[in-house]
């Protein structure tokens, strides 16, 4: 039996509780565990992928970090899995040093999964190395000194490792896309414009609305969680015309309208998130969040990523997920982007990438074979009750206000070109 410690702080709401979420408890849990800030539920997608992939009959695992000492780790476990995402950037230098000290006390192999660097673009690599070289080098060495290995999410991160003197790190991609098994295929068939139904994620300044279509749903990963599920959110919300016009001038009209129309969705339960695309027959997903793109892909929905930084770009390039840059996003209507989206390369090479990842996990001794049957979510059409906003009364009030203010809003948009 392989005993694995997943070195990750356990919490009950978002990241390590992969079962159904009681949304009535969300405000309390967010306040207790995240200091009132709704967490990024996209992190749950890749973390549950790791857990699902190692869940086999020869593996026992548990979560732990502050609550478990190095002596306990060394005595009771065979391996340590450290799930990391954006761990190499200037803002995390203090964190890297703390984690290095932890790893230096561990005498069993440590394996870092899904890690990468954070930068606005590939052009920032020299600046990034200059800012992080010493703590990053020590952190990387501490893992190798345990007999462990690094699994990198893409080749930009590999270039960073190579230039720091670690050319043997392995590029596996993010495990989030492997959690439905090696046979993941995204159909390339297209629906007519009349049947076309899309959802967006990321930023409200992406082209998510045109006069040709009904207003689509905005799939949020946390920013609007409190707006939907915290009854106290609107207590201090300013419904005055002055305040609303100020937000319009800032370019937030679409955001306000989505809020008023109850078109913003936040799924803390990944089965609800995946089922949203399946049960609503969503034809297309577009946006700048990487796991906001991964989830519809796992549901079998064609998705186009708008790459906003090095992290999203390197993951798209590794898996050959169709992507465009922000500069191109406004040049075509959403349906035209849909018609051009092609998953042929993704489908052709996905099995090899899955097999490479599985080979890495086996060679490390973590599993004998990865589990391809996701234990947390399925594409089957299940009876899913999507969570409703608890603040519909206030959202309806906002909708009426926007309707009454329509003439003055048009004048404001014209005057300020917003």
C-alpha cells in the first residue's frame, strides 16, 4: 500500500471538500476560512483531479500541512505530493522560503504536481529570474534533495527551470485535463446560429454581448460568490443614479446588467459546474480563465481561451487548446470565433499526453496506474439543482433601476465613449 501525504491545507468549503456544497453555509465558511473573500473555485478543479487520479486500490492518502510535523511525515508516509500552481513569482518569495524550510525536514520523496511560474508574458522571463533566482533555486533543490521530482505545467515554466540550472524537470501539463481519462474527445461539429448557445468567463470587457444574441451567462470562479450567496452583500450597495452612472463610466455596464439579470453563475460544486454545460446544451465557451476553459472542455464543450498571461498561454500551447490573444478578441462576433474553433490537434495528441503523465506518475512510484474514472463528477445527465442567488430581491431592484435609467445611460455612454 502506498501512503501519500498531500501537502495542502485542508478546508471544508472550496478546495478539499469535493462533495456537494451547502450554499446556505457559504457565507459562514467563507468568513471563517477565507477571511470573507470568496475563494477561486478554479483551484478546486486541478486539486480534485490529482486526488481522483491517484485514487486506486493500492493508494492511501490524506491532506495535511500545518497540522502535521516533519517527523510524522517521515514516519507515516511513503511519498509527499505537493500540489502547486503559481508558485514562482516575486510576490511569493516569502512563501517559497517557508515551504523550502518545510521540505528540507522531509526525508521521503516529494513530488510537485502542476506547478508553474506567473508572469504577464513570456517576455518577462529575465525580470522574473532576476527577482526570484535565489529563493526559487533553493526551493527547487530542496525537492530534488528528497529524491523527488517536479512536474511542470508547460514549456515556459520549463525554460525558467532550465535557466536556473534544472534542465531535467518533466513537463506533464496540468492534471485537471486528465481527470476524465485518456479518451477525452471534443467534437468539432457546429450548430446553426439559431441553435447557438454560449457562456463566458474571465472578464466583463471580453466580447460577451452583441445585439444578435440573448445575454449569455457569465461563469465566475469566485469574485461574485458573495454577491450571489451572502445575504448581507447588498446591505451597503449604492442604488443611486449617481453611483450607477459612475460605474457605467468605468465600463461596468455589462457587469451591472449581468448582475441585474441573474446571469452570473458561481459553482462551488464541480459536478454542478460540469453539468451546467451538459444540461443547458451550451455550444461554446469563451473566456480568459484557464479552468473556466477546462471545465467546459471536460464536459465536451468547444472552448476558446483568451490568453491573458504566460500561465494561460503555456497551458493552451501544451494541450493545443484553441486560443486567441486579447488584441484579437474584439475583432469578430462570438459565433464567428465559434465557427473557427478547431479541436483536431487537441484530439489527435491528447492520448499521448495522458500516457506521458501516467508514465511519470508510475515512474515516481506514486501509482501503479492512474484512475481514469473520475470519482467526483461525471458527464452523465444527472438530476442537478443549480444553486440560486439568495439576493434576487436586490438584483431585481437593480434591474428596474437600470430600465428606468436607460435613456440617461445611453447619453452617458455616448458622452464618455464607454
